[in-house]
C-alpha cells in the first residue's frame, strides 16, 4: 500500500513538472487575453499581416506587367 502511495506521489510530482513546462511554452500573446477587444485586434492584426504577405507578390507582378504594358502602349 505504501509503495502505491509513493508511486502515485511521484507520478503527481512528474505531472506537475510537465504541466509547468507546458505552461511556460505557451506564447504570451493577445490571443490568450481575457479582454475581447485585445483578442479582436490581435486577430485583425494577424489577418492583415497574412493578407499582406500573400498579396505583396501579386501586387509586384501586377505593377511589373502594368509598367511593361504602359511602356509598350506609349511606344505606339
């Protein structure tokens, strides 16, 4: 009986250490905030950043093709 209690106490201590290390690994960002406004602006910022990262290459391609088309249109 005592060996079972010792085993369980050791197991609880190990689980508490793992839980503490997992809690330290979670990034502290606005997404985890209790404030709705802070979470909303954090998500909006992430969405805006991702949108820019996706669209900037397309904007550059459109700009290059637009300049080529404009340059060729002025030559005629």
